[in-house]
C-alpha cells in the first residue's frame, strides 16, 4: 500500500522545482488520492503543481499526467489520479511553478506538500456503487 509524499510536508519554495521520484510500480491498485496541502503563503502569488510519470524514474513525459488548478491560498486540495490504463507508468513526481506580483518583495514563498495514497479497491468499489445509486 503506497502512502507517502511527492513533496514532503511544509516544503518551502521560492522558485520552480521538482520533487523526488516515487516508485508506484508495486501498487496493487492503480488509483491514487493526491492531496496538495498549502500551509503558508504571502499575498499576491500563485502556485501551479503538476504530476509527471515515468517508466524508469529518469526520463519524464513531456506533458503532465494531471495537475492541480492554479492556487492562491492556504488550503488542502484533494484529487484522484487513475493510472489503470497506464500500466507503463512506474514512477511519479511533482513539478511546481511559482509566481508573485504586486507590492513588496518579488520573490514568492510557499510552504506546501503533496501526499499520495493508494486507494484500496474495496473503497473504490463502494464509492462507485454509491455514485451510481445517486445518479
């Protein structure tokens, strides 16, 4: 069961960057709950976080597998990533871009983390059944 971080909690950044590669090849289920948790910011800045996949942990795709919509405030933002149709993806990593505008220093500052947790198949089955019942 995969339950770790693509970006460790409270990582402070002021420029674009990449998280470490995380091996997801051993996942029994290929659906993951990603959670972007922004814990500190300054005003008038934005954070863009995208998730890239790789077959070997060295060469990364030209386009992200998914991304969080641009963020401006402290909050936790969950998202599901379904890799069931992409069996070749064995590694994931986060990439972030930051921007700042307006008054004060031009250097952005964010503290955030991105967690990844494998979603058990039984929970997915139950959630799918509930969603279908509500539809």
